[in-house]
């Protein structure tokens, strides 16, 4: 059995570091506890809107979520989501609003996960991922899929209930596979989508379809997109990817054929790279590495053996 040596084990996958937050799901249906938690003087909250939050630079040069005590929160036309507690007993909530508050003093600014996920602490990143995932789902699932009636928020933002038919609806997570594919010569297969900036290449990816395993999804997606057949498939790691609601399942896979035939729809161009060829392409600017926030970068690094260059990142 072929194995892949991880030369970058100390490089964490973005959005996955332990946050230190206990989601405390057992409290979500306890309205009395939630009310008490919200009114506690140590409780902190932040606003999420359109996948963005406010972030701020601290005097020591770090970046953090702009959070306020709950008693200072802008509650008008806001939906409140309980995110969990930390080891000190601090409760955290997110407020979904149609726009971010007008605090733009000093260095505070709006940011989405592609930027903030590389700047915030694991705690703040974990809170933001949770809040953005809930917001994306809440904004697109306001009506019952059974009877069409408008649903209401329950379980501190983690359920939508239909008052007409009694149906309960839970946050949607779409499993997707993302894979670094190598051949017998230990070359790596990278592809480029048509709408990407010129020169940007990354690993292949696609959604898991109903009735198939994740390994079957890897083989199907690779064959559909570039005409390559895949044999061995090895699971590596996962990553939450709320753009808007995916869970990325990362793999390394071994190709049993090498002739590329791109579908021309999802993949515009695909190439095999040796390490030397990829290094030269990075140095010349011919190839741009995927963003460091994506698990794709870690899959490539796993094969490449070193950290990818950051020049030319587009987020």
C-alpha cells in the first residue's frame, strides 16, 4: 500500500484549529438558561451579516473579532444564535442582521472568512465559522420544504420549525471531496477553472452525490472533470467550508491512467507537475498557488514537501 509522507504536519488546516469553545448544544432548547446567559455581564456577542463580521487590529498587532457585551448589543431586527461557552464560562452569541453596525472607527473593518480566517485566533475563527454557517442556512431556508409555510427559528438558531405542519429543519451541510491526485511517476495533477485568474491551479474537487461513498465520489469527479481513472484513495483530513454550506473531505488519490481529457465545463485546463516543474512554475509566476485558507494548499504541500509560496494569492 502506498503512503504519503507529511512534511508539513505542523501546518494547520485553516478553520480547523481547536477553538476552545464548547458548543453546549444541550442548552439550545432551554429558553430560561439562554435568557439568563444572554443577560449575564460576561456574555459577548458579535454581528454577522452577508458572511461578514467586523474585525479590528489590537495594539499588539493581532486581529480579533469586534465583540461587545450583550447588554450593548444592537438587538433591533436581529436574530440571536447561541454559539457556546469557553473554559472561563463566557457565553458567546452571534446576531444576524441585514447590515453590520456602523463601527468603523480606528482600524475596525468588515471581513469575510477568506480574509479573517487567516488572521483571527482559533477561538474567534471557530466562532465566526459557526456563525457564518448558521447565517447562510438561515437566509436561504426560511420556508418549509414540506408545505411551503414560513418557518420560525428555534434551538438558539440551530433549528427552523414549521408552525403549520410541525416539520423541523436542520442546518444543511453538503459533503464535498477535494483530492490531490498523483501518478506512478509521483507527479501531481492540478486543474484550473475557467473563471479563475490566469495561472491559478489547484486540486480537483466536487460534491458527493446521493447513494455514493466518498471514495466513489473521488473517482467519479476526477474521471468526469479530467478523464483520469483513480485507484487507491486515502482520506487525509476535513475542513468546514461555509461557502455557503460545505464540508470539504480531503484525500490523496493514485491515478491508474495519465491521459488528460478536460470536461471544458468545470475544468478549463489540467496538467501533471513534477516537484521541479511546479517549483519552477511558482518561481516564474506561471502558476499561482491556491489560497492558504483552503485545504487544497495543505494537500499540495503534503506532496510538495514544503510550504507553498503566497505570491499571487487571490483569496
